[in-house]
C-alpha cells in the first residue's frame, strides 16, 4: 500500500528525532528498527513514520521498511547551493517524505508553498506544522498531505492535550476541514504519554507527532508500543 | 469614512515607494502631496494610499490626510528589540496600515499571522502580498484587510496584466473568494500604464499596488491622475 | 568639531533607545533633548549620542544638535528593496551614524563589512557590536569607527562590569588594539549605574553603550547627568 | 599524519560537491573514490578533501580514507533543534571537518565564531570562506584552520585567477598573515582549469577550493589528477 493511501486508512505515529543525542548513529538506527518491529507486531494496523536528521536518512532508509521522513528540506534547485538540502537530495536517500515548518524551524510562506509543490512533483509526502488554528487553515490551502497542529498552549509544557483546552485542537480540525477535506491531521504538541495519543485521536486527529517522549526514553520500543496500541484502539473504535 | 470601510466602497491605488531615490526627503513628501491632490481632485471617488519607507512615516502622516502605510513591520513586542519595527511603533507615527510579505521582503508564515493579529489589535489595516493563487488562498485564511496578488508571470517583466495570461488573476480571485469574501484584492505586479489599472479592475480586483511607474516618473502627479481616472471609470462601470 | 574627531578626544555615552515604550513620539524626543542639555551643561566635555528607532530619526535629528545614530541599517542599494533601510536613507534623515550587529540584531559577516564600507562612502560613523574578544578582534579588522564590546558575562544580567570579571573587558581591548589602534572602544553591556560607567572607563574603554538604565528611568536626564559626570571624571583623570 | 598537520605540509585540493546532480548517491561516492585514488597515485604528496552534501557524509566517510568535510553546519546544541545540523552530528558521521560561510551560505559573524569554537572542541577542522581581503582578515582573527578567499572579481565568472587581477589574492594573503600566520589559505573562486591551480599556488596560497570544474566534468578523475599534479609541481617548487 502506498504511503499516501496508508495515511488515510490507519492511525499515524510520526517520531521526530530532532537532534537529540539518541537521534543519530547506532542509537538512531535502533529506534527506527524498534518502530518497524512495533509496526509489524501490531499487524500493520498503524502507520509509524520516523524522521531522523539528514545525515541518517540514507542509512535508516536502507535498513527499515517503514517510511522515513526528512525533518526539513530547502526548496532550492539542484546546483550551486552549497550546504542546502534540496528535495531531490532527500528523495535520493530513500526517504519518502519531508517535514516542513516545524516550530523549531519556521519557513517563509513562499518556501512552504514551493516545498509542497516540489515534493508533489517528486512523489514525496509532506507533513507541515502549524501553530494556530488560523495558520493551520492557511497551510491547508497549500495542500500538504499531513498537517501537525501545535497549539501554543501545548508546546513544550508537558501539559497533556487531554487536560489542556481540548477545543484548541477541535477548532483547528474544524477550520482545516472547511477548506481541505483530504489532508490528514495530527496533534503535534503535548504528547508525553500513551493517554495523550488517545486524547489526540478522540479530539478528531489521525494521530500524533511525538519527539522527546520516545527519543529520551530508556526504552523507546516500549513507549512506541504503548502509544501505538492506544492509537489503534481509539482510531478503529471511532469507525 | 474609516479606511476599512473606504477600501470596500471605492477603487484602490496603493503606491509602494520602495526605496527609490524619490522615496524619501522632499521628493517622497511631494509624491504624497500629489496623491492627496489627485484624491481630492477626483472627488474622493478612489482611495489612494502611500507606502513610504519607515523613516518617512511620521513626517508624511503629518502632512497628508490620505492613508499612509508602512512597507514592512516586525511582529515583535516593544522592548529590547534593537533595530526592529514593532507595529506599535508604526502606529505611533500616524500610519494607519502596514504591508507584509512583499515579494522583496518575504516573511515566515508565523510572522504574517502574528503581524495581522497585532495589526488588528492596534487598529491598523493590513495589506499582504501573495505570489501564487495557492499562496493567496493561504493568506486569505489569515484574514488581512487587503491581499495584493503578484503573479510571477507579471513581476518585474513590464508585461501588462492585460496582455499576460489574465486567467492567473481571475484564478487567484476565485480561490481567495472561496475562503474569504471580505478581503479586498489588488493586482500587485505588471502595472506600468493606466491601461493596466483598467485591466486589473476588469479582471475582478479592486485596484492596484504600483511602484516604479509612479516613483520613477518625471511627473508622478500625472501618472497618478491617469491611473486613478481609469480606475474610477472601470470600477463604477462594473457596478 | 566632526564626530569622527570628537569620539577620539572625549568620553562617549551612546544611548540605545531600543524599542522601549519611551523610545518614540514625544517621550523619545524628550530624552534626546535631555541628552543635548546634559551635553551643553557639562561643557561639551563628553560626547552623547542617541540611537532612536528608524521612524524617529528625521524628527530627532532636526530637533537636537547632538549626533543621532540609527539602530540598524540594511546594506542594500537604493531601488526595489521594499521595507529595507539602506544607508543612503539613514543618511538623508540627518542621522550621522549607524549601529550594526547589536546582540539583538546580529548580521552576517558580509553584511557588516558591506555596511561599514557603505557608511564610510557616505560619511556615516559606524558603531559595531561584538560579543566576545575574538569577535571584537574580527570586527576591528573591518575598521568601524567604534566597537561596543558586549561580554556575554555581562549582557542582561544586571551584573555591574566592575563586579563581573573585569579581565573580559581588558582582554577584549588588548586584542582589538593589536590589530586596530584607531577604533574607539565602548563597554556595551552591564551598565546600570553611574559607577558602571566609571568602571568601564577605568578598564580601558572610552565610554559606554547603555539602554534600559536610561530608557526605563523615570528621570532620564538625571541618569544621563550622573553617568556623564562620572565618565568625564574618569576619562580626563586617565590623561 | 593528522589532517591539521597534513594541511600545513602539503598542497591542498578541496572539492566542494555543492548539490550538483553528481553530488549524491553512487555518482557522489564515485568522485570521492576517484579523489582517494589520485591521492594514493600521487604518493600522498597532496591532500585532497571532499565536501559532499550532509546526506552523503556517513556513507562516503565509511568508504574512503581521505578527509570528508561537511559543506555547512549549524552552531546549535544537540536537543530540540528540528532540521538543524549541529557539529556533534557532523562529527558522528565520520566527517573530519566542516566548511562555514560559503558565498552561497553566508553566516552571521557570531555563528562563524561559535562554529569555529565548537569545531575546535570536537576536533573538527574548519574551512571558512571570505569574500574580500577585509573579511578574510576578520575571519583570520577567529582562528579557523583554513580560509578560502573568494575574490568577487573571480566568483562564478569563469575568469582564471591568473588572468584576473592577481593582486586581489596577494593582498588578501598579506592581510591574513599580518594577524594569523598559522592559518592555511586557499584560493576559492575562479578555478576552472589545472593552470588556475598553479596560479593560485604561485600567488601564495596553499591550494584551491574547487566545485563545478570537477563536479560537472565527464571525467572527474582526470580533472582531479591534472589539478593535483600542477598543485604538487608548483607547491614543492616554491620550497
């Protein structure tokens, strides 16, 4: 099944490696292998995507069968662009998607648009982050495959989405759906425990974008398993 | 009549001074005075807005009664932000609006959103530029007062909008209207002669954002008059 | 006496307005007028420079005789550069100098160099900020008129330069002098009281770059007077 | 022999892959293998360094014994910095050095300083680009291992350094040496043929930073060989 189809038919768990000490080398690879193992173990009833740093894309893409996304790309052309990461380069590593506009790496509006357009041409799946309901609505007009909503109320607070104002997520979902019914929506902030994944799905999103809860865990496979199990349970219950 | 109402009831001519040699000092002021004179001469049937550099805002706002817009503002807070131009500062000069995301000064999506939000709080009118139909649609979701569409086919080519593919403008208008029926739309590229203003209005926009045709003219008042007359003729004909 | 000569023969007090609420409009002007008054009152034995926001440059330059510096400029050319502040524009306002690379507004190395070069062509005096001894040494090679050293140990800590490690300042002075004996050196962080100005001069710098201690004071004239008096006393004692 | 020693005792040829179509995948690896082959073939009398895109660093570092440099790094810390490339990450790939401030990827002065400092802590060799003699002098104060001078007169013009004003290079070398006698200096622009490498060394630099002449060649090994042979001949002749 193609990614573009799979993200529409299953719950979704995207692991943003960021550049934690566990994000690269053998530790980074090990987390990808664990994610793939959970994917298989749970009967492929959830899609798990890993987003390691650019330096790890080629190696990890070769070693695991689950989708690998870049954390960022530069919407520039191949050629004389020293130090940049054009989408063609990302594609060549074996990665099948790219994140754009993460809250730690904001892009110009014109760069987001060009990035989505180029990704589409190259067959790469796009995940674009958005901080507020209005920004999420704007991003939805650019037609990425996935939008991760990062309500400022939830970012880096450790506050669970289920306990923060849940209407921030539901409002965002409502605004996005008014203009784009195709895009897959993730909750992209405030995910620290398995129960937060459940809340994210009950609030109407397809899954989560998660980072430190897995990357800083002593047992990433265990955390991935717990989150994936809750996601599957809540997603299919929803019908 | 308030600007926010006036831009909805009249054709609109926004003069972007950029930083041409004629944009500041006595020459910059003279163009604003000429614009005001045309505004009065034509019975206030068109709204003419001038957008001089930041250094000229205070002086020009004091000398003319037509609206003065900043060319850019930084969506930062008052305080320890050396060298930046917060919206509160723009407001204090007497300017009544602000341009954001001009093709020569692209902003991050999150900056555009924050800029529009702060402008709204301060009672400043916003004019946001957008390069493509999709970007224009995205900007429309952020609810600025005015969007200037700058089709890449027209930017800096000297190609008249009436002769370039007119569907680029009509497509953009259509996409914006699907998600935002309130916003005023301008044609923001390819305006070099009065007939281009007519074409811009016939294609469904409310007026134009124009720069070099006026700023580099030996007789700015004459060019403003010609453009304004055509704008009035086409706008009210449309009904 | 020209600024370029005056900064070599007197102690120096540069007031960075930043964009505090007191930085613009009548309050901003009042602080410039107070600074001029102190300058005259103390027999012009100290040079006091004000650096208000770009929007205030023209008005303040017209109203006071002391030098007015911009807080920032963009080393771009006149022409199609919407929203930028070329040095020619700064010059036209009546400002006689420009700050570059403030810790709140870092520039690319190539921009600092181009800015200094253009300022020199236009007869504008340059004040470039530098965070560390090594950066200060690098800046000194670019031959600005003034360098303000901002030891990270002192920035925004409220820690007086006299109590923090004084060798940070003396080391910086030593490194700069090895490669550039012409440049005037200021202490640019940790100045909250008059005694800090004294310490800055005793450590071998010509004066200070100060912001909040004056901008947030209820009686700016009093603070300027106290700082200027100490500066004069310590500077001429040094011989 | 360590790189830091080798760059002081041999001529130097640095191949900047940029992001040409030949820069990644099997083609990128093949060029690195060719460079290593030339290095061995010529008795290791020249040091050849390859600088592929970030995505290729790990693979190429594993496959060849010659030094591999990153084209760019972000002087940020490990942790929550999505999409950035901290120096620790570069180090972990097996790369032994990093380029900073290429003319296509200019950095803030404070970033260059922090990058050099972190590279030093990590044992990575630094190559910093500089556009003008003055900028080169400034960079020299920051103590990188290598400076590549890119006289604007030579960049991207296809004009050979031997035919352009050679004093641009000799002036730059002279200014750098006044403040830093340790740093290795390369000619970083205008290198299209083997004879340009000879001219670069005769003008007092240790070698060249070259890109398109190799990356766009149908026979990279041949071009590398020719350039390396001339470099060896001129370098050791100089004594």
